[in-house]
C-alpha cells in the first residue's frame, strides 16, 4: 500500500495516516490479521516522528480497526459484519458526513446521479471518483 501524506496540509499528519490506513483496509489492501509496519518502520518510511505514527495507531485501535500485541505489533482486525448499524456513533457520523457532502455537491452543481455514482465508486474501492469519469 502506498501512503500519501501532505506535510503542508491542514489535516494533522497522524489523521492523514489514520485515514490512509482505513482506506487501505476498506479497499481490501490489508487482510484480517495482517500485521501493519512497526511504528518505527512506518515513521522512517514516511519521514515523520514515531510519536505521530503511534498516535495514528492509537486512533485506529480505539476505533476497532486494529489490535496491538507486544509480539506481533499492530494487526488489522475487521469487525463482525452482522449489522450495518451495530455502532450507532459511527452511523450518526456517517449520516452527518453524507449530509454535508451532499449539500456541498448540490451547491457545486452536481446532479444526484453524479453524486451517487461517486459514492458508489468510493464504496467499491475508490476507482472512478473524478466528476468527469463514467
């Protein structure tokens, strides 16, 4: 997986790292039980402080995306998929985020079909996300 970090961006680096790993898990680039790079290794690869990577891993662990083990390090843990809204806080955050994005899309002149196509493409793995695709 290639992780892209914008050190001059407005989003904190640890959050960018968290987001990139979540996207990678969602796209299937990490299997359940697969070990992530060590904090030191990922920090060295990205050229960031190891505390930044540690903070990203702490976020991922608290959100249930990874488990940490002294012997194996950080390991991807996919949640059980028995209910779409087993996590009400996530469902509320998702609904709120989609409401904001759909409002912004309307303001920018997107048609409903374009917005839904882009949502579908993102859900399927991030391909075809540009407005002029498909």
